[in-house]
């Protein structure tokens, strides 16, 4: 629920700040608050493999947040969320290319569903309009997938403390976002009470509480069940965008979004059957 509604919050916040400004304003305080949680729980703050964590942060925090917010400038919140959550499609392809992991059985069906869904949502036969925002949303999923594959590849060197790793990669990625926001020309931030409320939601709930709740989920559920819960994010994002922002996708887009969600469901179901208790890779809101 928190991560689903965060797409609406970000869309609203972009009325008062540029995409890179808002992304940096969320990421850096969010990272510092997660460090505070680590300290309060007596957990170590030591950083392993800083260069690799920095690289993952470039894709997981900088790329994801910057591209997602940029896509939302002109794109619909629900549609953007669904396109971003085609990420498992890209993760399968990158794991095949970079890690030599084979695509098996029902994964091929999931790939086909995602590919068909992407084609219907992107509507390449109708250029113009919001095509750039759709492409940015797809690139957001690609950036997220790269971070997941790299984290899997470097798992033994970056450590297995997900909260500690999250804090460091978010701080690194947030600092790069701040540099981009400083260099990239944009309008001044409008510090209205409503914007403060949106920023508080995006930071305290969307970033900190969302991650802490996700860690609780991972401690109590199998990878398949956790994956099924994450699948609700784009689905509820579409619902919330319809209710609050009155966003109604056209018929081909709606069909494509349904295919992408079906692909996510299929991959989660397969994980539920095949992997009794493994950790899903680097979720996002």
C-alpha cells in the first residue's frame, strides 16, 4: 500500500519541484534515517566493497529515482508503475547474458507476456504524445534490473545485511542525485505545506518505513509469497491513479498492463514453487 501510493505522491510532488531535486530530497534523508535505525538497533555501519556498493547505488538509487521521477513529469502514475515493474523481464535477460543463468520453462512464458505487454503499452505504431515518458519508465525498470543482477553477482563481497547495504547504496546514489540536481537547470522548489507533506510521505513512509516493512516480510515469508505481495504495487498504483488523478489508460495500454502484471504473477508463482526461502533481489517502490 505504501509503495503503491508513493507513485501518486511523487506525481503530485513534481508540481512543486523538479524530478532530480525531489529525488535527492528523498534519498539522502532516507539514507540517514536508515543509518539512525541501524545505530538504534546496535548494528554495525561498516562498509564492505565500497566501489561495488557505489556502482549498485548508481543503478538502484540514482538511476531508478531519477528516471522514474522524470517519467512521471509527463507520464501517468499508474502506467509508469506498471512499466517499471516489468523489471523481472529485464532481470531474466541480464542474468542470462551476464551470469549465464538459463531461462527455463514457465519463465519463457513470463518473458513472452512481458514483451507483449510492453509492446501494447508503448504503442510503437503511434509515436509522439507521452512516448518519451514511457521510454523513461522502461529505462527505470532496466536500471533496477541491472542493480539486482549486480547485487546477485557480488553478493559474497558486499555482505548479506540488506539494511546496512541499503543505507550505503542509498546514500551514495542520493549524493549523485544531489550533484545532478545541482548541475541540471530546473525551477526553484516551492516549499509549500503540501509539498512538505508529500516529501515527508516519500521519505518517512515511501523510503524508510517501506524498506523496514519489506525486511519484516522477508523474515517471515518465502520468496514466492514476498514476490506476490510486491506484485500488488503496480496493480494498486493503477487503481490509486484512477481514483485520485482520474487516469484512465486506453484499451491497448490496459491490455498491456494486464499482461505485465500476469507475467509478474507467473514469475512469483514459479518462485513460490521452486524456491522455499530465498531472498528476492532489491525491491523498489
